[in-house]
C-alpha cells in the first residue's frame, strides 16, 4: 500500500539545511497496523503528515496504492487523501462550533455525497460508535475520551483504507486510552490499515511491528511485514 | 440549500460566541458604509446632478461672466473636497472590512487546518472566507444604508438638491461598496487558502 524510497524532508534557513527526515525507505502493506516510535523531534509526526499528503515539501519517492505521489500535482494528492486516508489527532481537533453530528458530517461534505445519503452514514456511524445520545452536543460538553471517540468516528466515517493516528491517546487517561486502542484493533481487523505515532510501548504492542525513528533516520532495519 | 443553511447556522454560532467583537465589527462597518453612502448622496445631490432649470450651465456661466471667479473656484473646491471625503470614507470602509475579515481568518486558522486535513480543497477554504465576509458586509451594508437613509432625510432639509433615499445613488453605492468589500475579502481568503494544515494543527 505504501512504499517510501530515500525520502528526505528538510527545512532551509538561509544557507543552513536542517534535516527532519533522512533517506526514509519503508514499506507498509494493506491490513497492517504499524507503530512509529522515537523521541520528540525524531520526525514521527512529519513522516505521518507526509504519508497523509498534508506535507508536500519533501524529496524522494512515495508510492501510495500504486500511485507515484512524488510526481502528482497537489490537487491530485488532496484527492488521494480524500479517497483513502483518515486522520486521528492527539488533540482531537474537533470543530468547537459544530455538534458531534455536524463534526462527523464534515469529511462526507467534501466527498460529493448527497445530503440524504450523508445523514444515513452519520446515523450509522453514531450507532456503531454508540454515541447517538451525544449527537447534539458540542465538543466542549464531552470528556477527552468521548472527544477522541468522535475524532476516530470522524476519521473512519468516509471508510478510509488508511488510518493515520498521531499520538491518539496522548491526552487521555489510561482506561480511555485502552478503549481507543481496542477500537483501533477492531478497525484493523475489519481491514483498515493503521499507522500510529506513539511514545507508549503499551500502545505499540497493539500493532504488528514498530518503526523506530531517531534524528530523522530509521534506526532499526525494517522487519518483514507479518500480518 | 442544505449546505447554505448549515453554513448560516455555523456562522451564527461563531458570531454569538464573540458578541462584543461582532457588535463592534458590524457597527463599525455599518457606520463606515453608511457614511460613505451619505457623502456620495450629498456629492450627487449638490455637486453632480444638474440644477433643475433649463440651461443650468448658463446660470453658472453668468456667474462666471460677472467676474465671480472665486465662486467658480469655490464650487470646484467643494467638488474636490467632497469627493476626497467620499474616497477616504470608501477607503476606510475597505480597510475596515479587510481588518475584520483578516482577524476572523487569524482566529480560524486551526479550523482551516482541520478542514483541509479532512479533505477540504484550498479553493473551498478561500470561498468560504469570501462568503462569510460578504455575509457580514451584507448585514453591515443593510444597517449602513438604513443609517444613510436617515442621514440623507436630515440633510435634505438642510441642503438644496439632496433627496432622501435617492434609489439610484443607493443602488450604485451598494454595488460599489460590495465590489470593494469583495476585493477586501480576497486577500484574507487567499491567506486562508494557503494555510499549511500541519502547521495550523501544531500551532495550537
């Protein structure tokens, strides 16, 4: 599903080039649950944003579902993001002025789905995540765990093939974190490929394998994917 | 229609969340737009529209022929002065709109980042900023025109040639101000469209 080859990401400050990612070469197969770990500043989130097509200032080769992303114009990359990718953020990033229902509807509204069909999908997702009773509440009226549950529901509502999660349990207490991780495991079993960034060894243990980053480099040889 | 209603509801919630800012922004814009309309109503009524007499130009010529050169100069000066005031009011209204929309864009950077990460295209982000800006301008313009109507009614009793609620002037000024507002919204909209989602989401 994902193949990166000699991918570099750097920031240019005057004559100085500061590398965030160096010669990243990796492969992630469909159906895998991969964890990216490493200390702060190792480039984990940057790698995740590149995988999610939110960062386009990199060099090297990136193939996603057979498409050569490195030679695609920005518009086409957005299309790939819309079609295949869902995001879960550490800080949930729900829109404060929208209700749970409306937050869930956002990704669908960018995918040319008719309002009636949209309503059906949102209702089904509310039911699936058991948050029907919260649909008219605003994010500020929910606990952290509930907000992240809505965040995950929003990420998967458009049925993405790839779910990218940046420290998904970073702001939650342990019981809520476990719930989210179990939810990820269920989604993965249902066929969603998951790439998560985490500092937690426990969360990493939910995945199939771990990629370790340090100062922008992958520090351990890639393990053969074993799904 | 459904999207428009949702968008209106969302805009209303945002405005309600910051009632002080909304009130000041709408009042300031309404004042600026109303003042511009009033000034141009006076310019049109007193200086541009021909006098309601046959061969009105000749009346002016007679004045000139009598050697009252100062009178002509005075009239020319008035035209320049009033038009300058009108231009300044128009520029201030444009700066006001630009400021309000820029502030609103700065406040919503995180939201734009989220929306882009969820699949919104940059042009959609820009368009939403322009539409929301024009909605605010629409409300302010409505209030401003009501104020201008009241002011021109007052001025009609004081200045010869000024008519209260001259529809042609009002329509022309509303169209001109809408055009200026559209231009003033475009720069913040461009900035919103170029938000880097990852930077916006990390900046919080």
